[in-house]
C-alpha cells in the first residue's frame, strides 16, 4: 500500500473537519430561527418550551462548531504557513478571536432556558437575551469573515491549490463583513450576502478531501 505523505493527511483532515462544520452549523442557521416568531414573544417561548431538547442541542452544536474551528485553523496553518507565515498567523488570530466570542454568546441562550422555567417568567427578558444572541452572532461573524481573507490570499498564492478557490474565499470575507455591519445599521435589511458568497468555504474542503495538494509545489516552498 502506497504511503500517504504527511502533508496530504493534514490537507484531508483539514478538509473533513471543515466539512463537518456544515451539519453542525445547520442547527442554528436553519432550525432555531423557525422557533422565533417576530413580534410574538409568547409564541416564541411556547415554541422553545415545546422543542427544548432541540434548542439545547443547538447550543451544543454551536459550541462544537467553535471547537472544530480551533482544529480546522491549526491544520490549515500547518498546510499554508510555507506560503507566508505572517499571513498564516493573521488567519489564526482572526479565528481565535471569533471562537471565545461565539462560545460566550451561547450564554444568552442559556439565560433564555433559565427564564422560561423561572417562577416569574419574563417575556421581556427572554426577548432581550434572544436579541443579544443575535447581536453576538454578528460580532463573531466579523471575525468569521476576516479570517477568510488571509486564508484566501494564502490559497491563491500557494501554487499547490487552485487560485480560483482563494479568490472565492476572499470574496466570501466581504459577505460576512457586510452582513454584520448592515445588521447593526439596519437589522431589517433582509438580504444576507454571505448566503450567496460562501462557495469558497465549500470548494476548499471538498478539494482538500478529494484532491489534496500538489506535493511538488508544496515541497518547493520548504526551501
């Protein structure tokens, strides 16, 4: 059996970990918003109580996303640092800033669970913590966007991965960035740019899992 080079294992591991973020992230992106009824906090509370196990699962999923992100960026750092070590460190910095923000933000959902079971349930407070969670997501999202730019730059310059993927990742950066600041300026804007500009985040892990890296070109950067 032909031995797989260490860096190819790194590439494939990074790809599989990155892909695992999709099912983990879908819980919060697709399911939880269906429980929240705009302008009707009483119905929202009823929905959360009726689906409490899944609401709790969404918290666990969100925390797992951040733990996986930690390993994704470390594997990508190992893979991409030969291109430009300083830029690779910037990529790591941005995601390391996002992780604690996103994890601490789940305390807002924890507060919601405490409030809906309290003796004196306060719909106003439940609404406050749900809104705070949304604001927290948009703060973390700034850094989820920012880390894509150095990653995309490194992929584009690498020579051992397709340049087009690097371009798509850099474009994706501006989708997250725009969504966050638009939310703070106009929460009712209604258009989410990252929904249309995420292609690079799917293309990169799929390429890593199926193709890996061009070993000749990766090794040439070691000198």
